């Protein structure tokens, strides 16, 4: 019904009577005229009705000799003053592959896109947002607080190229004096010319939008944006499978049908103890349904299917420096990991709570966000900057690219830190009414995942009570619960009671710590062994760094998202390249590790305690 | 650096448990990924190091923690519930408590 109304709307409003028209200027031979007119008709027919209606004037097209050493500029140019397009007369010569008919129509479409872009047409919601931003700026004259989205809104001077949503989609970042494309992975663009200047970006994509039948599959989020901008309803038959690459895991690839992704959550790791994690971490969780479950809220139970996406920097050495983080020395990619991997990293290793905040997205927004994230996973290879290109800014950019309303993005984009983003998120319409605070999330066992510190605290409480002493930390337990204390505890335990499990849990930590200390000691005394292990770790780290980004396995012959054949080829290439290296590292590491055999009386004793506890379970 | 090596050694040790089979591959295969140490910035200040291991190791770590939590507090997490459900399908002869015990003790042997 919606499409029928849209069609009627287009029929009446975008009537040919009000539309841009091409006229061919100049004197040409009959053959040249035929070539030119054919191209004009092809483009005229392909142009979106809304574009034709909005331009609604005559554009004069002329063919002339042009200097051929200026990259693409030799093909054609738009003259806004004269309302004319000048094209290279070589296009009129038949059989010149450099000036083919295909290139001619694309060039014409490119130049007409410049006209459309130049007019700086704006939608009502954008005009409204501009007013809000102007007011904000006027009212905040004395304050210099950042308003990132408003800066972008006020920066807009063209219809599409500088539209914040399009800029987010195509990885442009507004600078103080000019815009910069932040994706260094540029070898899979429709044309590298797209990143030569922000104003060339829209015309290049527009060419492919009109004339590449695979455009919707290669850049579905950009296609959706154009369809919305031109009020066009198009359907496409692209593969619905999304293949994710888990860097550093043995099952490195997982393919998920898009329709099994039920929801997308903002996934937040609370601040950690160290200065490094003091701001928390922003991620996204894809709530994926297991194959035999119809998509629905129950998919939240299918933890082993869920995938966590995280924009992160990587280093080949494992060490990070603040200076390098500030100056953009680390690559930035969109990593995928299993839910369990994220949970074990944050909950168990780093003792940080995790919170999932379901995003309230329309089906269209969800679809577009998925498309954009998938494109970024395979095509985004940027540089991490501490303040303006981090885990949060990139999620924010992806949301903007997904068509989230400007007023919502105005609230979210003021924050570049994960904790700040979370607090602002609760105030937006992107969260559900019953999930507006951290406390709301904490009540929901599908959305809140507590750190293992809670287990330690619970165990200490139980043991403290049983022994009648105060144990405030694990160190306290290790110090105060000696042989005698352990015997006392054991005598109070019985099969299956809480004290038994609490003691077991704490004794497990004791055994692990003893073992760690012994290994450290052994390595400190055996420099050769330590050096060998260090070298293996370095090799492993470098290996993982080299293979962090799956997009580097894609061929250069296409652009955007890989098709199923390209995904298959990338996987095969990855396996053939890494198999023997990994095998070799594996064998060497195994040999080295087998040579470490930590033992001590204390460790034997700790293990005996565990065995005794184990017998009572 | 020593700590880093240590973290690796311990991670390697954990994966070689017999329970690796539960995750659908042999313990030997579990070694592969552990060599691929992934360092990912996880905060704007970005110094957190993720030692990325096998999928199985992560599952085991999580299940063990949740099983202990259940035994100590009586609170059963949804992650544990989900795994008990799939555990029951794989091993119908085991009771819920037996499965929890199994999850809990997975880590201890090394």
C-alpha cells in the first residue's frame, strides 16, 4: 500500500513536464549526434524522478577537446553558472575503450549528480535540525562545549556529499577546514576518485547506483540511503548470508543468515580498575537465533549464537602507548567475537560487568545498521584515535549511517566515551521504556552479566561467616586460611553445601596463583626457556596482527561487500596462508610448554586440598 | 613481558582439558587459536590486552564461573540454564545437578 501511494505520488509530482532536460549543444556529424543522443536518453531514463523534478531546468551538453592528463577530470565537468555539462569529444569516436559508451553515460550521470549536490536540497527534518543547531550555537556562544552533530549539520553545504548521514555511510569525517575520508582500505571502491574530494564522493557512488546492477548487494546501506533520498522503492535479490571473521580463533568464520538476527544491543563493559579501561568499552551484540528457533525474543537464550562486534585498535607487540593512541598509530577495524569470548574477557579475566541495552530500531533501521556493520567488517581499515575515532565514535557513526533520526543522534554524538554514550542512550528513543537505567538492565538476566568478582565476594562472605573471621579479599583468604584453617573449614562442610563450593572456588584460585608464581620463577631462572617462549608469543602476536582484518583477503576486482564467491575465496586464501604457519607455531609452543613443569610442596598441598574437596562434591 | 608470557602459558594450559571435546573439537585443535594472541584496545585509553583463546576455552571459563555462582548463591544465570538445556540433549542420562557439577569441575584439572 505504502509503495502504491509512493508510486502515485511520483506519478503526479514528478511529471516529465517538470523535469531536468538535456539539450545537445554544438555541431556534430550524424554519427556523433546519434552517440550523444543515445547517451542523453539513457541517462535521462535512468535518473530518479525526484532528482529530475528537483532540478527542473535545461542542462546544455557540449562535447569538446579536453586535456587528458587530469585523472578523471578529462572525462567531463559541470558548469553550474552556465547550467552546462562539458564532455570529452573522444566519447563521440566509436571503438575507443577509454571512452566507451558505458563511461560516457556514467560520466554524464556523474556530472548531473554534481548539479543535484550543488543545489543543497534539504529535507524538512534536516531544516528543523539546522534551526535547533543554530539556536544551540547562539545560546552557547560563551561556552565552547563540542556539539559534533551540530557542527556536521551546519557544515552541510551540498545535498548529499556533506549530509552527515551520507558522510557516516562513506567514512568521511569533517575536519576544521576540509573533510577527510578515514577509511584507508580504498582499493575496493567503485572508483578511487570517490575519496579524492568529498564533493566527488556522491557523484561516483551515484554512477554505480544507476548503472551497476549489483550495487544494492555491494553497498546495501548506501543503496538504501539513495532509495530514501530519491523516494524510490526498489527490491534486490542479494545473498542474505553474512559471514563474520573471528580474528585469533580456531573457528575463524561463521556465516549467519540475516533473517536469524533478531535484535542488536548496545553492549557496554563497565570501567575497569586500570587507567586503560577507566571509561568502559562500547560494543554491539547481535542477538542471533539458533537454527531451529523462529526469530523472536527467545533468541536471547541462544548465547552460543550471539556475536559481539567491537571497534578496536590492534598492535603487533601486545603493548600500547598513550602517545601512539593519541596520534593514530594503531589500526582500527571492526572485530567480531563470540559472545562467550567477550564474556570471558570482561567478566572473568578483567572482572568487569557487562550490560546489553537492546536498541529500539525499526526493521528498516535494523536492516540498514546490519548492512553498514557488515560493510565495515569487511572494508573498514582505519586508524584509532583516542578522542575522535574510538569504539564509541564509530558505533555512533554506524547508527547515524543507519538512518537514526538527527535529534536522537544529536543526543548521542555529544559523547565520545562509552560511559557517557550509555548515559545519553537511556535518554533517547533508541531504548525501550522499561530499560532506562542501569538498574533496569541489572534486573534482566539476559542483559546483565556480572563479573567473577561477585563470585569471589560471595565465596569470601560464606567462608568468613563459617570461620567467624573477616575476609575482605582473596589475599586475605590466602593468608589467613592456612592448613589448620582449611581443616577447620573442611570439617564444617558437607556434601553439596555452599561452604563446600565457596572453599573449592577459593582453593582453585590458590592453586592457580601458586602455579603462576612457580612458572614465573622457573622462567626467571631459565633465561633460554623464557626467551624462547617470549619469541613464540611475539610471533603469535605478529601473526594475529597481520591477519586481523579479513578485508585484506578480498580481490581488487570489485568493491563493497564481498559476494558469496569472494567470501569463499577469502576463506580459502586465509586458510592456505595461515595453516602451515600456525601448525609450526603450535608444535614449537607445545614443545616449549612441555618443558615447564612447575612443582613445589605448596602446590602439591593445594592440589591435594582440591582433590579432597572434589571427593565431597 | 613475563606476565604476558605467563598469561599465555596459563591460557594454553586451560584449553588442553578433556572438556574441550564438549565444544565440538579435540583438545589438540584448541591449541591453534591460542597461538594467535589478539591485542585489542577495549577502551578509549585503550590499554587492555585480550589474549584471545579458543571458543571452547571461553565457554568453559564462563560455565565454570556461572556454575560456581549457582552453587554458592543459588542463583542460576541464563547462560547456565541455556547450557544445561543443551547439555541435557547431548547427555540425557545426566541430571541438572550432575551437569552443573561437570561444568564446575571442568577447569580444575590441568
